């Protein structure tokens, strides 16, 4: 079990883009890729709401290989996202570019 990391970046176009990147170490690049592919992580999209799981899972028979899940939300200019207080544990180094006050 591990916690994903969420980052928000500026989109290059006019659409929101969500990417989920799974990474791992391994004895070779191919081994690392295979281990990363076995990471279990899900999120849901319901209308304009994204629901992210607070944890990712690895198979109980899999050794810990520094597996990580990195979520990136790319936001177009003049658009915004609102993050639930429940997301505080996975937020990773998001720059506050609009001087928005948080609670």
C-alpha cells in the first residue's frame, strides 16, 4: 500500500488532461516496467468530478520496489480546480499561482 502523489500543471491546450503514471524500480528497465504495470490504482470520473483513491495497492506477493503513482491534472488557462480537504495527503508540491487562500 502506498499513497499517490497529485500535481497540477498548466495545460498546453483548452482541455483538462489527467494522467496517471506508475513507476517502479527493478533489476532491469523491463522488470521495472512490469512491476509498475502491476500497481493497482483507480480513480473515477463523474460529470465534472474526479474521485481519486487515497492509496494504491501492490500484489501481496510482490516485493517493495519503491513503487509510486504520480497523478497530474493539466488545467487550461482561465480554468480552475477545487480540491477537497480529503486530498491533502496526496497533494504534491502544487504551486499556488493565483494567490488563492486555502482553508
